[in-house]
């Protein structure tokens, strides 16, 4: 059977060029160095095959030296591409030295050695390089479970085997095949190289798609974990709010009992007055006004509790920090009275606007005030100063108690999840509050005050007012 090797090399040249350019185009959006090296190696193989095909009509330096060097360079570039995909690249300087050493050795053999010896040495070099590409591709497949890398390994292992069989054939005394001879040997070489080109490039495409899909899956998983963590944080924060209100339940019951008792008393008095003479109806109307007032007060307390305990939707809106403090102070007022602690509110007479979630901000203020009430109950002066002002474009809330303060160890650990100085505490309140403050672009700090006791300071960026709001 006659096979024209020149035609085979021309076919391999066109095939390498077309597949490399197509692969480059398809994966262009990735624009990775590994892609450029792989496709650059394919183009080097295309030029090399073209020079091999034209060896009879081009100078020796092109048909022999440059063609062989480009074939070797193709293997070097593809080896580095695979190693880059494995995140274990060869030092570039070492690759340059390898290519220059091969060029110098081949040129020396071309000038001084016989053709069979040159054939044996270059074949060994190509066997080693194909085997190295196959080895690193196999490692890539083992590390990431990427089956496409196994096909790359198989393609280059097959080409290494083909070079080895041809070398073995020459060593057993068979006629030297040469690169442009006709026969089964050249046909087998062309088929092997063609198969290797097609399979390895398709496998590289599959490898790139696997890595792209893997990156997308990892990003989706990270997003899912982030969403799961966010939902978990919101749930923990809600449970902490419920726990706080549970601890406040007795005080809130007493707080609600006052307006409800007043409503009942005023209603009974008004009822008796309406049943008597007409002269008593004017005082009865005043009593009805008191009933309306106390009913509204009870409704507001219940509404504050409902609003605080419901799940937060993380909605950002203009929030008057002064009103937030007043609402929370009303929630803890009964507990403060039960602990015989005075709340000294020093708030601005005008609104102090920030952007945030009112429920989450209320949680910070509630946690700080309850901690201050508990600390103040341990001191001689049961007094808490709540100061709010603005400084350097930020709202600054300071809550200072007159308790014993915090030890150095407690100050270092304060705010860490599950650290608490309370016998029945969970150690989550301050940690959650600091997280919420950070999400609002601010911070919450805890120190010992100069005048004694602990000082909690919350800083939040002020809302930039538009001209229509000013």
C-alpha cells in the first residue's frame, strides 16, 4: 500500500491550524494563559508539519532544524498549558533553557552525527516530552476528577508509544523509516498524529468547559451558602429579639397593665356618670378622652412588640434614630423601674436621620440598654445616661451605666459569639448587634467609661439629605 507522507503532513498542518484557531475562538472569553499556550502549541505544530511536507523544496535550516524545533516547542507549550491548568506551572526560564538546549543539541547532531543516530536521539526526546504531557494530564484528571484530562493523557501517551514503536523497529534492524518514506509506517504515524490532534483538542475543550461549569457551580454554591448564612443570621437575630422580649415579658405585662387598668377605671366612672344627671356628663366626656389616650398607649406598646418580634425583611429606609431610641426606651421603661434605675435621655430636639432597617437598629439599642440596666443594678448609682449627637458626618449614640465596669478579659472577649458574663446569657446579643452595625456602615464599641461603669458607643453614617428634603 502506497501512502504519500507529504500529503499526510499537509493534512496534519491544515488540521492543526483549523482546530487550534477554532478552539481559540470558542474559548476566547476565558482568555487564560493556558488557553493561549495550548492553541499556540497547535499553531507551532501546524507550521512544523507544513515545513516537514515541504522539506524537499525548502532549505535545510527550515525543513530540518526549524521544523523539528517547532514540533518540540509544541510539546513544551502544551506541557506548560496542562501544568497551568493543574496550578503547577514550570518556571518559564527552565522552559526556555530546555528549548535552547534541544535546538543546540539537534543542530550539533545535524552537523556531526549520522542520520540514524540523530533519529534515535530526537525520537527519545519526543518520547520523553509526550510522556511528560501525558503524565501531567493524568495528574490533572486525578486531582479534579476531570475526565477530559484523561483523554489528553491518552492521546499523548499514544503518540509517545508510536515514537517508541518506530524507534524499536529501527533498533531491531528494520530499514530506517525516514520522515518522507512511503508505506504502512508513515501511514500509521499520520493516523496516530491525526488522532492525537483531534482527541487532545476536543478534550481540552471539554476540560475548559468542565472548569467553567465547575467555577459556575462553585459560585452558585458560594452564593447559596451566603444566602443560607444570611437567612440563618436573620433567624438567630429574630430568636435573640424574641428571647429579649421573653425576658422583658413580666415588665411588659406590668407596662400594659397600667393603661388597661386606667381604661377600666375611667370607663366605670364614665358609665356611672352617664347614668346620673346631665350635670355629670362633662366630666364623663373628659374620662372618655382619657380612655382613648390610654387605649392608644396600650396599642402602641403592643405594636412596638409586634414590630420588634416579626422577622426582619432587611429593608433600608430613612430612619429617625431619635424615635428609635424613644420607642426602645418605652419598651425597657418597666424593667428599668423594676431595677430602680433611672434612664437619663439626652436626645436632640430634632430628628437625626440615617438609612437602615428600623427593626434591626431597634435590636441594637434594646441590647445595649438592657445590658446597661443589668450592669447599673450592680452599682451604687443606678443611673444610665443615653446621649445622642452627631459628629464628623455620623450619628453617635453613647450609653453609659454606673455599674462596676468590665474586666480586661471581658473587654477583649466582648462581642465574640457565645461569650457572656451573665449566668443566663447566650453571648449572642452584642455579637449580633455589631454585625448589624457593620451592615449599616457603622460600628459598635464597648469600653470602660472614665467616670466608672461601661460605655457602649454606636456610630452610624448620617443620611445625606437631598435638596427637596433639606
